[in-house]
C-alpha cells in the first residue's frame, strides 16, 4: 500500500480543510478507477456496515453513500429520523454513544447543528464522515464538485468559478471555496444578496491564504457569466434562517432575487467552455429552460456522488481491490 493510500486509512472526514491537494487528487484518481473498473471493487468492503445517520432531509447524499457502499460489497443499516427516538428529545451525545456501542464500520452523519460531525467523531471509534453539519461544511459534496470540474474541464487549476446565491448558510459553497484555494491560480466570484454574503471567517481564511476572490451583488449575476468558466448556483437555505419574524423578513427580502435565466446565457459572451453546476436540490434559482441548454452540468455532477463516495469509503476502509 503506498503512502497516500495509508493516509486515508480509518480517517474521519469532517472538514475539507483536512485534505491536502495531493490527497484530493489521489481520491479523484481512485474515483476514476472505481467508475471505469467497477468489478475490481465489487468485494472491496465485503462484510462492512455503514450507518447513515441523517437528522436532516437528504436525497442525493444519503442515496449515493448507500449505493456507493453496496457497490463495494458492503451493507447499510436503515435509520429514519422520523421514526427514531430523536423526536423524544434525546441529546446528541447519547445518540452518538448508542451508535458507538453498536460499532458500525462507518458512520455518515448529517445534522442541523454546526460542529455536530466533530462531536460524533470524538465519541465514535469508527470513521465519521460529515454529510453536512448545519451551515458549516459539506466536505464530500466539495469532493464530488471538484471531481465534476476535473471531468468537465480536464483540470481544476486556473479555473475561475462564480458561486451564487445563499453563500451565508450554504455549507456546500463553504467547503467548495475552501477546497478551491488548494488549487493553483483558481479564482472565485461570490455573488449574493448583501444579507447572504460568504461568512467573514471564510473570507478571512481565503485572504490569509492569498486566494483571489471578489464579491458582487445579485444584480451582477448576468454580467458575471462571461467572466467565469463555471457558475455554481445554490438555493436559499430557508431552513437555516433565524426562527420567527426576523427569519421571515430576511426570506421575504431575498427570495426570487436571483434566478439564472436562459436569456442571461443568450445575452452573455460566454467563454468557449462554460458550465453551470448546482449541488441540488434546485428550486427557483435556475429557470427550467436552462436545464435543456448544453451548459447545464448539474445532472452529470450529481451522478459523480456515487464513484467519489465509493472511492472515499474504499480508501478509508482499506478495501480490497481485485
Ligand atoms: C445540499 C446540502 O444539503 O447542503 N444538498 C446536497 O447535499 N446535495 C444543498 C442544499 O440542500 O441546498
């Protein structure tokens, strides 16, 4: 086993910060192999069990982790927050202790509280994978986003990426921005309503690492299209707004403020190779007619969740390859 592979063994995946550029590239190469030589990995994690511990709604992340685990010959248990004891007021620590007692081989956690994945990782021996902790991070989404960029452009270095929408509460853009700074000469444009700007702590971190980014208002969405290789649209994270009147007011102000329209694409002088990504689910922020344009890459992007997560599980679990 080579050195890079060893670095993945038994590892938690809490923040994209924890992964070096070299490790990410190794993961993507493995994901490419998992995709092209599926049969070689079919028994990789035979007998291993993954616990998908989702306290929030999920379609793609949960399904793709489960499909990934099955594709490696492993199994998943079923945990449904609606029928579990969570609604009875059990605290997070007790829940984590219970999971530790049952001893799964992997725990994949999604929870509305920032920092919850770290808390689970501190209490559980098995590798814990953060599938989204509140508004904080979603590292495996960033992994599949980068993998999708590599597929679309053949590289990540030097790309200029616009991220648009709810950059304040959107955990996917936090992880993606932190990931992009690892690649040479990448640049970002952050486009958002004033009240939903990229958090200061992330901007500060990017600045201190000399990552090149600028910020624009949503009125500049159309204008920005010709300046970038990719635009990464995100939905308004309504469920993360403050509760009560403040949150309602904020939502009223920002909803429908930004929509990527087909006419904007037609009106822009786009770069030769331009794509639109979105972590999904999308709501109103992309006009449906855009789905049929050659720029819509989000359906390809979501497919990449399976090989990237399978590669990650294979490496972390020290899986066997034929
Ligand atoms: C995202 C999430 O949960 O943060 N979804 C996903 O995992 N693909 C984005 C979102 O919910 O808007």
